[in-house]
């Protein structure tokens, strides 16, 4: 199985390190960033091989996680998206992108792994159905 790159955006360093470790232990390559701005830069990079996004919603400065994922979906309409947030879950229905998953902090790491894996598998199943 080829390694899959997940873009992880979280501005709390300790959480970022914990989430990054959990994703790596699950077999993912992780591109970890501490702001929405850096996340967008990676998404727009020509050589970007990002297969999915796990992002916080609220960063110290804009863009927000909502904005990051909208930009990601402009680049790749099927991009798997998992939101992680302590307080923005009520806004998910109006702000989140379709077919995304919201996980409220605090959560157990397996919830995040299962969520991104499920979205990646759904995408693969959809692509296989088109062949």
C-alpha cells in the first residue's frame, strides 16, 4: 500500500504533535502545519500530493479551518476532510464542506484515525466504481 499524505492543521503545538504521532502510527505520511495560511500554501503547491485533511477550525489568524477546506475542495472536489474542534461543532452544518466529518475535542485518537480512513476508503470506493 502506498503511503497516503494527510495535511494536519492545528495551532496548539502539543495537540499537533499528539495528532501527528497518532496519524503516523496509523501508517499515514503527515504534513503538519500550525496555521490555516500554511495549510493553504501546501494545498496550492504544484507538487501537492495531499490525500486528505485533518484541521482545527479556529486559528490565531485567518484563514480558518472552514476556509482552508473550501480552498481544498476548489482544488480537489473530493478531498476527504475531518474537522477537529473544541467549540465550532454547532457551525459545521452551515460552514463545513459536504461529506466531511466533525470530531469534537477532546476525543480519542482512534476517532480521528477512523474518520480520515473512512473518508479515504469512501473516496477509493467511489473512484473504483467509476472505472
